[in-house]
């Protein structure tokens, strides 16, 4: 008999390595993909076995023995572990943290795959209790009771309660005793995808859609498709047909959607058309719900798995197709911790699984377009709107000739009036929430700034607050200048101010504001969108939350207020971004029989960007931007990695990055460009000084070799203890 193997185990700690343990003394050694408890320092942690090895670099008598196994069989199979390893290598991120990101939180914490769930429910007595009287004596009990009244007859799981009301158990005790609440524990029911209703047939596909579908149908193994289809061209109908094929073969489809793309509207459409219920994975779920969906994907019980970013890691029993809808959306890139791109990992995963992957967008990123040009990906086009709707016409309003008062110019106001009178709906887009971005003193010129960031405070008139949109700092809005005591004035406009302007200009009309402030309450977004869809709002005013994927049948006018923010941006992606957001929001207009009109207010009507966009559409802007990037050697023609550091002392951040620079320069064979260290564009945020070092190379291999050496050195260096630092591979924000 051979001696027991060494287990290479991933533990959720910020170190780029696995840890060696001896297999448990009794029983067979846990297989790769199983969780085990391990002693770690003085604590016990959940670890995941990544592999078995014959020996260890650690001294034999110093290796600790792992504790009891958690799983009898692997939670993660070879494919799942390969994706985890790839992610850790490619993003130069500790493998233990990647495993943690890939697992639902209950599993990360060591709970069983089928945990017992404690549910708390309100009784009839509880329902009829006098909450107001209770609130006077025992406000916490009243709060809990109210919560459970809202939860209704099915009750709520205890873990969810703990998230919402951390000390609920103390207040619950007397309520259980009075018979106001009951609880029971049971294993969570398994997911069942069957629906009562049979699938509903969709429209018959037009020629463009049929061609795209045929191309998709020709490939059953790995291939990357980019469907570039104008908004409303029927991309979703094409995916649906291909999804149906795969589901009929009893194989699974994984669909990744942007953060706010996972609307009840989309889910309802998928259910109706495919006749099965999808397993959903998104941030709005309770831990228990998330685990149930994850389990259904892993067991194959769910043939359709739809989720946001982190769903890319979901195990699949018999995968057949991966879809990334709205691939240009920024929410696919995680901006903290493990800074991965779910879109890019979806492609890698499809390659590992040898299944096709479909990316869809009306405004594809230049990165994906370049892959199509170089022949790696297949480019499919849907150039026309489906069902006969016409593309909206784009026109500029030159605000030098027709100045905007409180955000709205005369020509835009006229157009709004015209469209409303004709029974249409208008959407006014401004990607800035709050009342005004600046509060200035008319007398001394003092501007209200955040004390912790290099930024101005935004005026929020509804809540009478000044808020910092960068660190979340809040203080009361005063009418007088803190320096000289004279009157202060809000300068510029945000969505709140636009809402006021529109109200005074269009009295009697229903005006609905949609931004992250107005939709904080759970379910608020759903309500507002329903209102808009059914035509119960005349004017919608809001941020980019309004621009994504929504279908408002009555909407005929889109007004873009203050479009100039991106024209002179310092980021090399400014033009691409701006074209994406304008084309996306414009795509909300005229999606049915009524023709759509899009008016854009700009103070730079002569700028080339506009003529390119208006005459050639997104494709023309993309062509031009790609040519520029090739000339200036920015991505996708080169690769980037950004090392960021933040510290309480400016010098600590710079010293750390200086160390990084020296390490990198020593490894450079001449194909690396190192920029910095320099202060971040916003040098102070939330009380920390921020600096960065940008690494650029035309060779992915060189860049990654450098990072592979750099990461452990930075982890080991004492200078790193004084700073928060990170490595961002393929960053999409350069600050
Ligand atoms: P996209 O995903 O490109 O935005 P959708 O698939 O959502 O487009 O389609 C936009 C609208 O056009 C939807 O209301 C859809 O039902 C309709 N539609 C799509 N394809 C067709 C078609 N071939 N014939 C008629 N209507 C269609
Ligand atoms: Zn701040």
C-alpha cells in the first residue's frame, strides 16, 4: 500500500499559493473538488482540495493533518477546477480567493450542499397583534413583527433574517412565547424547472435572423460568435431558437446578463418561450435561494441557468451553450477584489468545455470587434430592426445657439411637447444623479468639497443632503456658506433638478425619475418600469439605468442632456463609451410602429465625433476608434495591467509602487512599457492617497511572466503592509 498523498488545498486567504496538508488519518483521502476543514494558524477554515501530490516542499513533520471532510463527493469537477486555476493564473489572484468567489456563500462557510433551513413564520395571532402598541414598549420586537408581516405566509429563512436584522433572535424569543411567531426546520426543496404552461411560439424569424441562426446551428463545438445587432433587431429571438435546440438535447445553457439586465421582463419571456423555469443567480437572492439555483445547475436539474457576473463559475452537469448578452456592459468586470471579466472568462470556459459561446450587443466593445477582424471570432450582423420598426433619427441641438435653462433647451422642450401631444412618451437621459454636481457660494466662490476625497459634494435636494458619490460621505445641506455665511447656489444639473424643470414646464404630466436614489426600495425599479411600459408615465428622466435593454412600447422621443462629458475624456476608451451609451439610450426610442426621434444637446456640435456617429452609426465610431488605437498602441492592440496602491500616507503608496517598478524594470526585455508611478486621477479617496503603475505590452506572454514574478514579491515585501494594493489585468478603468 502506498503512503497517503499530500493534499494541495486552497484556503480563502490573500496569498498566492496552495497549502499542503496530510490526508485525514481515517477513510479515503478526499478527492480534488471536495471541501475539508483545515487547521489554519490558530483557526479552523474551509479548504478545497485542488490536487493530490506525492510529496511536499514543506518539512514532513511540519505538515499538519487536515480535519474532517465536508463533502463525500467533489463539489467541483475537473472543468470547474480548471476554470478556477485559469482565473487565478490569468488575473494573478490568490487561488483560495478565486475558489471563494466561485462558491455560494453557504458553501464557502462550510454548510452542507443540502443544508437544513430554519424558517420563521408569523401566526394569525401575530398578524392581528397591535404593532403600534408594541412599538412603544418594545420597538425591536415590533420591527421584527412588521418584517414578518411583510414576508407573508411562507415565512422567511432565518439566515435572511440575520442579514436584515442581525440581533433578531433576542427580540424573537418573547414573540415565540406569545405565539406570534412559529418556526420549523427542513431541508430546502429541490429545484423543479417544470412549469404549468406549454411554451408559446415566437415570431417567425426574418431573413437576417435566419441567417444568423443557421450560422450558429452549424457549430456544436467551441466557436465564439459576436452578434452585432442594432437595438430591437431581434437578437434575443435568435438566442432563444438556439437555446431551444440545446435544451431539447437535454443539455444546459448558461446565460450571463448585466447587473440590471436580469429583469422580471426577460425572465418571463424566457419562461414563456422555452416552457421551463430558469435557475437564476443574482445579487438579489437570499443565500438559500442562491445555493438552490447553484445546486440545480450542478446537478443538471436546471437546463437553463441565467445569472449575473459570478454565475460564470457555476458548475454545469451537461453544458451545451454559453451566451453573454450585452457583452459591452461594464458590470461584467468586477472592479474590486478578484478583478475578473465574466465575459472573458465565459469565452475561456466555453473553450474548456468545447461548446459554442455567443456574445451579443448593439454596441460591441472594440476588443471583441478586433477579434472578429483578425478572424478569431465570427461576426454575425442584424442590421435592421425586426418587425418593421424604423431606426430612430439622431439630431443635435447646439446649446451655443439654443442655450439650455436648468438643463432643457427650447428645441428639446418643443419636441417633448410635440411627442406628448401625439400620445408618445419621452425619455430624458442624464447620467448624473442628485440635484446638482456642485454647491458654490455666490459671494466668496467657496465650493463644498468632500473632506476625504479630492471631489465635490453633490447636492441632493430631496433629502436635503450633500453627498460624496465617491466615498459615500453625507452631510446636511445648509443654505449658507460655511466660510463666509452668504447664500450658496447649486450649480449644474442632475436628474433631480431635471425632474423639477420638467415638472414646471409640463404641469399635469406624469414625470418619473429613475436613478439609483429613486429606486433604492426593493421592487421600486420593477414598479417604475411597469408603469413606463404600460404608458402610465409621460416623461421618464434618469440615468443609464434607463438605457439598458428596456422595451417601452410608447416611447418615441429620447433627449440626451449634457452629452459632452465624454468628448474630451482622458481615458482612451472615452469615445467608445460615449458612443455606446448614446446608441443604447437612443435604442429605447420608436421600438414599435411609431417612429423614434433622438435629440442630443451639445455645446460642441462641430466635433467630429458627432458627424461620425450620426452619419455612420456606432460601426463608424468603432472603426475610427480602432484605427486610432492601433496607431497609438492602446488595447486591443496592446495588453494592460494596472498596479494600484492606496495608503494613509502619500509616500507609502508611492514607495510601494516604486518597488513594483524596480522589480518590473529588472525583468523587462524591452517589450514592456512602464508608466508611473503616478497619482491616480482622483489622488485622494475616502481618506487614502492613491497612486498607480501602468504596465503595457504588445505581448500577453511577456506581461504575464512579469506579473507572475511581481505578485509574490509584492506579497512578501514589508512595504505592502502599509498599503492596500491590487493588480488589475485588462483594466477597464484607469484610475
Ligand atoms: P434585441 O434583443 O435585439 O433588442 P428582441 O429580440 O428583444 O431584440 O426583439 C425586439 C422586438 O422585436 C421584440 O418585441 C420582439 O418580439 C420583436 N421581434 C423580434 N424578431 C421578430 C420578428 N422576426 N418578427 C416580428 N417581431 C420580432
Ligand atoms: Zn468622499
